[in-house]
């Protein structure tokens, strides 16, 4: 009788442990189950951004600490871009207005990172970026290589060609980096960018488990 009692106790304990382990696996699965995005992919787990040192359009240092405490959207482009960059900044400005109208509490800081630092001085960025939204921030660097190395860490390619006729050709990947308040890369969005889709994706990213 004693042996049977011990066996039943062991079976019961085993069932409890199995249920607990199964519940833990279920919770872990649920925790990392992320909603689909219209234009982009989650980074899971989120990746802390490395240290960097850039310059904003107010001639202030822009580094990793500048991304702490709020959500940020980083987009790489250049002020002489004829179509893609202004279209993206226009879509981001419209998304910001939609978030305000919806009463969403987490408005992101939009940062336009120059892919053409020789021409995109802080003064040039100050005349260009706030045109789309007064709260948008333009960022450049002292050297082209600084920005290209920073972008390359996220798979964003930048190529600048100074042609014999004096013109400059700038090629860059079209992507938006979504950075959380802990300065971690949370998602990468890809175009074409539409305000409604940007809004829904950003809301989904903010609400997703971290």
C-alpha cells in the first residue's frame, strides 16, 4: 500500500511538473508571438544599437544617448534626392498627424540621417528637414565613412559617386529603422511607405512584447 502511495505521488508530481513546463513553453510562445506588419519585419530579440557619434542640424552631438527615453524612426536619405526621400518624409509627417488625431501617446522622433554628408551640412539639413515637420531632426557627420559604417550595421547600403561632370550620384537603401526607448532596434520597415500602413505598423510595434 505504501509503495502504491509513493507511485501515485510520483505520478502526480510528474504530471504537475509536466503541466508547469508545458505552461512555461506556452507562455514563452505567446510572449514572442508577434503580429504581422504591413511593410517590414520585427527584430526579435531586439538588438541594442552600438555607440555612434553624429551631428544634428542644430550642431549638437547626436549619439546613442539621444535615442533613449522615446521611440525613434531613422531614415537614411539626402536633401538633393528628387523623389524617394521627400515622398518618405511626407508619408512620415502624415503618419505623425494620424497618430496625434488618434490620441496615440507614443509619438516617435523622426530622424533623417544624411547619406551625402559633404553636401548635407547642418545648415542644409536645418533648411530642408523641418519643412516636412518642425519636430523632425536632420543628422549628418564629419565624414562620409562615419555614416556609411553606421548604416552598414543595419544592412543599409550607401554609395556616393562624384562624376567627372561635377554631378553627384547617391544610392541608398530605402528602409526605416524603428528604435525603442532603450535604444534597441525593434523593427525594420520597407517601402513604399503609406501613412496608414506606417501608422498601423508603428502601433503594432509599440504594443508588441519586448
